[in-house]
C-alpha cells in the first residue's frame, strides 16, 4: 500500500446524503470489469445518462472537478453493502480523500485499507468547504495534510481533523493491517517463545490433532 501524507488539489462537492456502495460501483460491473477498469464505472448511476452519455450535472463530469483528488460528500457516505471494490473504483478515479459528516462503517474501514483518507467533520464545516469549492472551481485548491491533521482551504482558512493514531500511522507509512502486525514481528516471536515454555502442549500438536 502506498503511503499517503498529503493530498492537494480541487475538491469535488457531492453533497448528497446516503450515497451507497451500489451507487459508487454497481454490482453488475463487478462481474465484467477488472480492478484497473473500475474507475470508468465509479458513480455510474449518477455519472452517465441512460444512453451512456455523460450527465453534465454530475460534478466529476464538470471540467473544474474532473480530476479532483478530494471528494466532499453528504451524510452517511458509503453506506449499504460491505463492498471493498467501491473504494477501489474511487481510487482508480483518482480520489485519495473523502470528507463527509459521517460514513458507512465498513466503507470507512475499507478506505484505510486502500490508502484513501476518510475524514469526518461537522456537516456545517463540510458544507462551507463545498461552497468554497463550488465558487472557486478549478482555482479552489485544498491541501489535506495528514502529517499535521490539518486541511487548508482555498480561502486560507484551516480546519483541524482527527484520525485514530494507528490508522494515521498506517496511512503515513503505507502499511495495511498485515504490515502493521509485521512491524511487531520480534515482539510476537518473543511472546511465542515465552508461551511455548509455559504451555508446550499448545504447540506440540500434529495436523491430525493428536498430541505428541
């Protein structure tokens, strides 16, 4: 997993509540699209018309936000089914940070596992940021600084945010759960050595289940 320290660029305002994972990536696309193709289908129900043409009202189809690495979203973003591919699709679009008043819990966890930063802020704060993004368009540049837990808005206003310390460390260093565990390999091995001495019967078991 690649490290994430800072995200800088435009922020696409999509202030609609309860966007679920089936909107982020429809189930039907999972049967035919490879992981590196998912980006073109992200937000498909909102992004395209029935005839397959782009919906000009969808924020990521507008020139100012087409390549935005930051998404400003409404309440309960990423609710619905536990679909990690929803995060894959957004990341393939180029999104590295989502700022919303609240998230679907599993979606939020999947973000952390795929080097996408989900930030929870009060709804009025997100709405104020969305107004700056909308008014400034392509010239409205945001900087999300994970190292200092701070967002700098186009106006120069700064907004502090909180991320669980372990999650923050994992993103900064580019480590998933397995990577974070392996950083403690020596401590784990030392524990096993002590435990083997104290409870040898736990370890002296063959594959058939018979103790030696």
